[in-house]
C-alpha cells in the first residue's frame, strides 16, 4: 500500500511535468502560428498533430485520470513505450537539426527528455510485475500505425509535413516508407525488451519470495 501511494505521488508529479511542458510549448507555438496567418483552430489542430504532444498528453491522462483502466499494466506499458519513442526519435533524428533556445529549449527538454526519463523510471520502479505478454508489443503498434496514416494523409492534403523524416515532398514515398519501417521495428524491439524485462523481474520476485519462505520455515523448525 505504501508503494502504491508513492507511485501515485510520483505519477502526479510526472503528469504535472508533462502538462507544464505542453503548456509552455503551446504558449510559444500559438503566436508563431498567428504570425504565419493561421487561424487559432488551425494552430490548435497543428499543435495536437505532433506525436510528441500526443504522447505527453497520454502521460498526463494516464497518471492523473481516476479510472482504473489507465492503471492497467498494458496501458501503462503502451504509454511508456510511446514516450520512450519520443525521446529516442528526438535524439537520433531531430536534435541535430533543431536547436531551440530560451523558453523553447525548456519546453523541448521537458517534452523530449525529462518526461520520457521520468516515465521510464516510474515504470521500472513501480510497474505491476509479470503481467505483460509477448502479444502486447504487437497490440501497441495500433496507435503509431494509425498516427502514421494520419500524418501522411494530412501532409498529402495540406503540404505540411510534421517531421523532416516524414516529408514525402523531399524524400519521396520510398524513403519515408523505409524510415517508417525502421521506426516500427524500433517500437517492436523496445516493446519486446519491456516484456522481457517485466517477465525477468517477475521471476526474480518469485525466487526472492520462495527464498524468504524457505528461511522462515527453517527458522520455525529450529525454534
């Protein structure tokens, strides 16, 4: 029970961190959109089209919503995987081409670094062990695949591509398809690693419990 309370307190802090980053980023994004002649509604739609924004929103909802559904292991696992992908993708593909400063840097650090690290750490420390299954990484691909279809369709219709590695007008469909395939493969690898780690932790916990039970039995026998 004590561990559960600690998990909730840490989770609330993580949600607040994600909301702070989102609020700061949106506060910077909106004036930039207005300066380009975009309407408020278009700006809001564009902002919520970024995978990093959606993943951080998922984090906030998963850790703040009072519904038991968001505390399920497979749901927390999916959210952890998505926010981890944000950090890995930003590090490998975006950090060298985007150099934010000032408030932009703070918002970027919160959304792409601080929140992912905090969520992964929370999962490692407080997850319900031994619940994940090998089928979960496949199921977790549903949202990223739907997002990929949305991003490509939106880019095709509007000419505005969300990320450089998805810009069909520059790279072509073949290269974008390759990039997408690599990201999907990365998701499967990360998801499978999470399941393997979870099951390993469950086995270790079972061994520890068995060892403690044996020691208690020995102590009682000698008493």
